[in-house]
C-alpha cells in the first residue's frame, strides 16, 4: 500500500519504488498546540508570512488543556489569532477532543490520502487507509509554507492476523504482542500493513488503536485495507468522495509475518520499554496503585466497557488507594464517544459511582 498512492499523482510520478526519494504534495497537515505554535513561529522567522494551503491544515488545541499557566494561555491565544490571520477554517479549540480522535471523526483522514502531523502518533489514520506519519517542527514549518515534503518511499512489512480473539483480549494486545515478538525497531522507516481475517474482524476503534501504536514499532505508516467498516465510519464523518484503498494482489513485501490470535492472552508492556512485553499469566502478583484509561490510543466506548466490566463488580472491595483515572475526552462531543453517547454516559455514571475520577484533558 505504501508504494501505491499517495505518491502519485501527488509526486507526479507513475510509479515509485521502496527506498526511492520523492517530493510529494501533502493532502492534510495537522498541528496541535505544541507543534503548530512552534512550526508557525519557525515558518515566519524564515520569511514565510502565509501558509500555502490553508484548507489543508488542521489545528487542534489539545495537549495543554486547560492552560496550566500564563505562558500556555498566551500560546493558546496566539494560535487563535494565527488561524484567523491564515484563514485556517479547520480549527478545533480547547475541549473538542484529542487530535487523533478529531481527524478521523471530522472527515479529514480519507483512504489513499497523504497526511503529516506534528505528533508521532499521526500513524493513527492508517486505520482508514491513509498514509500518515509524524514529522518534526522544521518539517511542519516547511510543509505549511510550501505544501509539499520529501519522503523516502518505505518498504512494507505485512502482519497477517489469523484466528479469533478470545474474550477479554483486544487490538491493543495484538500490537503489544507484535512489539514484544519483533522489538520496537522492527519497522524502522518501513510501512506496516495489518491484514488477514483477524484484522478484518477488528472494529474501527481497534484498528485506530493498532495504527496509532504503529509508531511504537518504528513504522512510518501503519495501514489497514479499507472495507465496509471503513465505509460506514467515513459516511458518518464526511461528504467527501473516497475510494477503496488496499494492497494489490501481487504486492511485494519487505517482510511477512503471521500471528494467530486465537490463544492470545492480555499483554502487559513492562518498564521501561514498549517491547518489554509479557502475557498477563507471567506477571507476578503486582499491586496496582494507579491506572489510566484514555489518551489517543485508548479513549473510546469499548475501552470504557472493558473497564466497567472489570472494575465495577469489585469496586467496593478495593481500597481507595486504587484510583483509575479516565480522561475527560471520554464524554467530549469530538471523541469516538459521540457515536454511542447514551451508552458512554451510562457507563461513565456507573464508573463515577464506583469512585472513578474523571480528569480534564
């Protein structure tokens, strides 16, 4: 999938090959309150007063919300002024949600598009068949000013996922298992492609989780082939036309790996690396003092459902030192919760009754 579109017609090339350098037009540029502010400052300091394509830029204030001090509040104010000056209409202010939730839900991530973002977890949008990756501040400044960016076309590693996930095991466990088996370096400047029956069976929330964590194994892009689930999700998010995007039948791969998920246990990433992974059966009797549910990787209804199923039945038997935290994003309109708002509210109410603390993002 990485050597098909988005390089053409973006790069004005008919064909490209892995490890080849291309300059490509970028379809969407994402920046949040940390990266956009820094990128815009760098862009203007280098003599570019205007962004090239305002309609391709998406700006979200989500990392330091609410503002924790005067300096951060000033940054937020400047961002609001800059998006008006630059005529950037795709702006999402404090409280609308996390950037990697907003782009899919608001229809900014379409199959076959090329997306760059000032955040490492921009690989998330590969769940929708987009070629998306994180970039640094200097690259962000450049692409905002010029509209294009150079890339080395990555070779692709395919993970063929077979079997049926056992009850209580999720997409997060699959990607942690891959990291544990293949290390956090396996896909350095490679694209990864998740396919097979078990991949097709995953919900869109599960796919977003796996693509989000693609960067944790080094991936430049982290693709799922589009299907009827993708189509149903996008029809609720955008009126823009889109096409199926997936690998060719004769696609060539840098590597292929198979994983049968039928006997997969819940996985635990132990300190201090994401690939220091153990199945839960190999964990000793570890007392959990604090748990966090949320973030751009797991902030969806099905995560709340799993937490409620585990925590609520035993909540009255647990000491007050055990305090799971849930990000406020869980009930924000721009989150994945919006699709199942009534269900989310009922779960949140039950969790609050069980002494769960809801945090602001």
